[in-house]
């Protein structure tokens, strides 16, 4: 790699990067969580800021010969581990035992969204490995100058991860969930994959909602307005508050309101009792032409099976009707296996700028990754599909 081909700039806000340039670089990724508007809304709404522990840092690489921008590396400087859904408390404890400061740390991901697909973005025909090497080298120099212990890339794009491995980063396997189409034409086709006992259970769960005179509206595009998003934030907030200090109440009301610009990416399921115009529960998904991601939900009162209906069954029904290939229902929950969501591996990549910590964790990762892969196999064998 010839580092002399490039020079570096660091920006503290995505607003300092022209939207048309970002969109041009990012056009092939087809991932709503890495769009300029999505990240800009996180910043403008103060959901992502120095005050919330997510200081944006955008590393920009330019060609020296023509001063042309050729790659952008979006990162965040963090003083906590909330909103990552990669649980690194054991790393923090190890750092403390070694008398090291675990925070701040550098993170690459879409904030608060455990969505696969993180990578740097590039101008067409750039030498991707060369410019990636230049950016990683400068990110690490930045970390060392500022006494930052680690650099961490979470939910990394599978293909792009090859660059990180080549540059000395160690991967850590975690578990996520995913429904994958088998070419179903209807929800009944989806049910036919299960054994008879689980088919009855799912039908009973769905029927219990209908028996309570609850109907579910599907909202997309022009059906989503600021009032709908205001209601969605209210349900999201209620749900988070139920968990007290463990609640993941990260997004502000302003984020939901600002996200009207992203409404074409949204899919909202709104539950109504006795044909009332006022919803009793809502769930919000994000979509593109191939994928669906379940993100937020909440309800006024605890109603048996309503969560399953709004967060699993209705989205799967919609996914089948719209030829969606994969549906990620969000983090956590063993109950997802019983409803046909596979356990899948997701990789995060890490480097620690302390030899003692680096050596200890590298050996530990080899063991824990094997255990996690075995756990994934066991979980998938437990799915009540017809054998």
C-alpha cells in the first residue's frame, strides 16, 4: 500500500459531507440504516451526540493528485456500551483488571441498530483495499494519539470483513435471528413448514387476537404521517419504560418526527380494538426491496399474543406477499426459534492497542467462537419444523 497516494480529513457531523456524495458512494449497499438521511436524523434529533455518548467521527480519504474524495469511514467515539447489542462487559472487566481505561472506544456501526452491513463507502473504481488500509492506519494512529484502547466494527458486511481480517482484526461471533423465504406464496405455506403441534399453536395465537376484536392495519408510504410517527414514539417509549434501567430508550421523539423523510422505508402495523381509530399497539419495521427489519414496538396494555402478531406474524405475512427474501426481527428472544426464525452468526471485528489485552482476548475468542457456532446448531435443530 502506498499511503502517499492519500490525505485525510476528519469531520464531526454527517452534515459536513454532501448528501449527493454520500448517496453516490453508498448506492450499491441498499441498506436504509446507512443512508445519509437516517444518520443525519440521528444527529439532528440529538439521539446521536457527544452528550449521549456517541460522538460522530467521519474519516475521509482523498487522492493527493487530484484532491478527489474516494472513501468515507463512519465511526463513533463512545464512552459506554449501550445501544450496541454486542455485550462486551467481560472486555471492560478485563481492562479494569489490567489497569486500563476501557472507554472511550471507537465503534463502527449504525447507532442503536444491530443491523448487518457495516462497511466503509467508496467512490466507484477506487482501489478499495489500498484506501481501506490507509483509513485503518489513520484510525489506529488517531486511537493511539488519544489513548483509546480499542477499535471495534460491529455487524460487518460479510465481504468487507475480509479487509479487516487482512489488517489484523479479530472476529467475535454473536447470534442474531432471521426468517428466510422458502418461496412461500401464502402464510399457510409458511405454516406448512412446522410440525402439526406448532401449526396449531400459531393458529391459536393468531385466532386469540381476532377473538378480542382486534384488527391490524398495515401502513406504508403516504399512510404514514407525523401523527402516526408521534404515536409510534409514544408506544416505543412506553415499552422501554417497562424495563426500567434496562430499557433501551435511546431514540428521541424528534428522531421519529424527523424520520418522516424516511417514511418510504417504513412499514408500520397498527392494532385497533373494536374498530377504534386510536391504536392500542404499534410495531415499526424498516424495509428495502429484499429485506425487512423489525425494530420498535409497544402497547397500551399487555394482551396475550399481540406482540407475536405485530412483530412476527404480520411482518412475515407482508414479507411473503411482497417477495421479501429475509426478515430480521431484532435482537434477543429464544421465542423466535419456535416461530421459524433461524439462529444466524454475526461477526464483529476488534483490535486492542495493548499487547496484554490483545493476546488474552485473541485466545479467548478462538474458544468462544466455537462454542457459539455449536450453540447456533443446537438452536436451529430445536426449531419445530417438519424433519
